[in-house]
C-alpha cells in the first residue's frame, strides 16, 4: 500500500471538496442537471431539513439515544467513505437514530480520523467504540446497531432506502429529483470544514478563479480503466455542460471546474472546447496521477 503524505491527503480531499462544491452550487439553481430545471427550493423547506438533521445528530442524552454505528472501514478512498456516510444518514433518518462513527484508519484519513478535516458530525454524540449487533429485521429491539451500507439486510421500512424519508416523501413538490436534494443536504452537513481546511478551500478557489454557480465534472482515468470502468469520451461529459450553458443568459462566460487524475484530459478539453475556460489545479491533477500510477 502506498503511504500518502499529509500534503497529498489534503490535496486529494481538497480536489473532492471542490468538485462537490461545484456540483452543489449548480444544484442550488438546477436541481436536475440533465433537465436543467430552474426551480428554487423555498428556504423554509431547506431550513426544515437542516433542523431535522441537526436534531437527529444532537440527542438530549447520548447514552440513551438510539444510534446507528457507521464504520467507515478501509480499503477505500475518500469519496467512497463519504458515500458510506451519506448512506448511514439515510438509514438513520428513516429510523430516527443518531449516526455515530466507529473509530477507523485508512489510506486517506489516518489516526486523526474524520475530524482532521471536518467538523464533528455531532457536538455531543459522534463516536462509538463498543461492540454492536448488526442491522437486521430485529433492529428495533436494539438501541445501538452497526451498519455497513450496501451489505445491510433489507427491512420493511428500508425497502426503498434511496427515497426521501418522512416527512419529506411528498415535499417539496417543486423538486424534480428529491433524492439529489435530500443527499445534497446530508453532504452539506457532513462536509462542514474545520477552520484550517476551510482556509485551504478558500485559498484554492481564489487561486483558480472559482465562481458560483459553476458546473463541475470529475473525469477518472488511469487505474480506474484497468479495474472498474471503460473509457468515456470527454464529449459525453461535455454534453451536459453544453446543455447547462445553453440555458444561461447569452454572453455568460463558460467556466467549468475540472477534476481529473489524467493531465492529458485537461489538454484534450482545452483543444476541443476552446470557447470554455477549464479551472483545474494541475499540481493536484499531477499528484493524483502519480498516486494512481503507483497503485496499479
């Protein structure tokens, strides 16, 4: 296993945060990136969801609170760990439990844990290190259950876990993609940055000339093509970007945030789409490429 320096871990996490920031900034205006809706969610609906998550994560008594233990176990990259945590929050919302993290170490976040870069997921109930029974049909009988999303046993209330939980199953009616809206709120909550990391992100955005809203795309190549996926032409990525800008005011500067582990992708896009400005940190791109090459 390749050992990552702290600088590289910060760089890889920064790259992921920026691509998510680009995605979420667009979601604030276009809730379905394929259909390019221009509906804005009423602020009271957004505030209600934020309050719901805050309340779940801050029980009056942590010792007696019903919990879901979320073990963010390696081997996994940062984005995979974040995906697991989002799923844990979805399970928790459906069953009225508090998400707590099981202590872990991995190639991205080491002994410092999740809180090296992000604020605690709770101010009074964020971790759990004792044994806990696995999620199952009898989960209601247990105050604390341990869950690994994608491997958990289905139960009646979670047959459609990917749907928006009560009380927002039918609301807000203006949302074309309710699950994207719901997951966006969870991501916004779990990605609250520690002050020093927030400064890293602010400085990186300023250096790149980051603007909001801005569409973003993440193009993986290198080892991803060997083990998991086929090559997707850049034109397929750009088709959604072009539709986005077709819906903007005439004369709008066409900027795109690009995250990739392949430097050649940046050159290809700049050559084929000369009327676009691609914001990409080549230091991070090259660093990600070196890590991917070493992992083959």
